[in-house]
C-alpha cells in the first residue's frame, strides 16, 4: 500500500527509535486490511468470479505499491541495494511474499464481498 509506505518513511525520519517502536506492526496490519478491502470490493462487484477478481485486486495493490517503494529507495539514499545484498530495499523473497499474501487476502476479501453481495440481493425487495 502506497500510503502506508510513505507514512513509514515519514515516521522513520521523525522518530528516533522507530525500528523498536510498534508503528511497523500497525502499518503492516493496515496493509493487510487494504488487501482484504481490495478483494472485498472486487468480489462485491463481480460475485461470480469473486476469488479470481479478489486475487487480482490484491495483486494490483502490490503492483501499485512497487513504484512508490522504488521512489522511496531513490530518495532515502541509505546505501542499500535495490534487489540484492543483506539490506536490499526490494528483496526478491519479500516481493514474492507480498504477492502471495496479497493474493490470499484478496481472495478472502473477494469471498466475503461475494457473500455480502448475495446477502444484499436476498434482502432486496
């Protein structure tokens, strides 16, 4: 999620003991909820393809996040490499993990959105 990555950079700049604070966990939960919400929206709009559309919505959120993460890497100038090294900004394993988590949570959101759409159809007069 681009918003939380930007907030992460701002908090890291202004909070002295940021790595030891609980802010990273809070921002991570916000990102996870964003994946579910993206999937829920896709599942509610197209209930017949809820899992597929939910997964694609979650993946779309990650793809939307990658350019901002790259821009933050350019601006910070911490000496970390982009794709390799011990402190890579976009380690391949982390990017792959983001794709897997976003697809899974997007599918969950899609399933919940399809159930909500079905419930609203049954409740409508």
